[in-house]
C-alpha cells in the first residue's frame, strides 16, 4: 500500500480509540514496520536472549551440585553465572533503546511521507542519531530514579525511628511520587522525536502535556502493557515446554544432570524467539503512548488543526494564482 487508506495521527482520540489506532497502525504497516524493528533491534534481542538462556540453564544445573561437599564448586559456578546474565541484560538494554528509537522515528517518517512505503535504511538513518538521545534520557532518568528512591528510603528509615506510622506514610508517599513521575515521563521519547527537544526540555514538556491527563495516561499504559504481556506469554509457552521436557528427560535418563544437546538447542531457540517476540511487542504500548501524545497536543495546542488551516490557505492561494495566470 503506497497511498490511500492512511491513518491520521494528529487528532483527538478517546481511550479506546487510542488502543484501536495502535492496532490499526501495526496492521497497516505490518511488513515494513516489523521488518524495521526486527532488523534494527532484533540482533541485540537475540544475542541477549541467548546469553540469558545460557545463564538460566546454568542456574538450573546448579541444583545438581547442591550437596554440602560441593559448596566451593557451587560458589565458583555462581560467579561464572553472572557473566552471561549481565551481558544478556546489557544487550537487551541496547535492544530496548533501539526499539524506542525505531518506533518513534518510523512514525515520524510516516507522518512526513504519508505513505507506508518505508524502508529499513531510511528508518536506520534517523535511528542512528536519535538512539543517543534516547540513551541519554534513559541514563539520566535511571540515575534520577535511583537518587529519588535512595533519598526516599533514607526518609522512611529516619521517620520510622521516630514513629512507625510516619515511616509507613513516607513509604506510601514515595511510591506515589515514583509512579506519578514514571507515568508523566513516559511521553519523553515521543516528545523528543516530534519536537526535537533536548533531554531536560522534553522532560518539562512531558509534564506540561500530561497535566490534567495523568489518569488517562496511566490507564492507557496499564491496559496496553497488559495486552502486550498476555500476548508475550503465549510466545513463552514453547520455551516452557522444551525446558521442562529437557529437564524431565535428563532426570529419567541419568538422574539430575544437564539436558541433552538437542534439548539445549531447542531451549535456546525457543527462548530467543520468545524474547524477540516479547520485545517487538513492546512497540504496541509505545505506539499507544504516541497516540496519547498526538491526542494531548491536539487538546492543548490544536497543532493538527492549525496545520490543516494553513494547508487549506495555501491551497486556496495556489488556486487563485492559477486562475490569475
């Protein structure tokens, strides 16, 4: 599909319409959109999944070394276990950064071209610069959350020394503040993609847009995340089957030991595919937040309406010039 039957982005939408628009966007752009996500973030997801599968496999195999006399061996394996898991988490973090950048830059390109004829190369041209903005925002936001959390824990402990009730109230207040900020700043990446703002300006703009619409944004994140999680669990079923089948097979054959090579390959393959599907499905809540951004901008600034008026005026002027000449 090149033109026609395109989805309008800049318009007001109610709660269900934002979810429907996210589904429609994926349906209309299924091939180029999924292809861009797979080629750009997919390799890092698969590498991360393989490393995580290796780590989980080693973790389960440690149960075979649970005798009291094997404690040093278990400890040595525990140190070795951390390497693939930490490496896997790093790869998945990079994959998440690329996924966010790809989703929103794809939407920007679509809005500019008004076409679904979008190639991986043109998306990558945008992503390779925007990904650093996303990464910087994630790092700054993570550091800020850690500082807020540690400061809150300190206050909880301090107030608990005075009165347990005060400590509980402080803990609840800390939780509310963290949840509010996480929801409020969920629009930061789409703001950066569309408004071309720096990290700190985008945080301020996200807070401004979400003011008075926090609950609807929270509900959208919750429902979209619930849908994403449910579908992701479906893709995890093959891994659960191969993992437990391999474990039972190994136990029946030689007692508690490592699964056979065939089951290990099946385990890595199914877990990699499950991780790939789960991470790609994160595009759904990201798109839902994108449509929330368009909705809030229209409600508070009517940007899309103003663009239509300007375009209409330019068309009228063009028609008058053609008649004059």
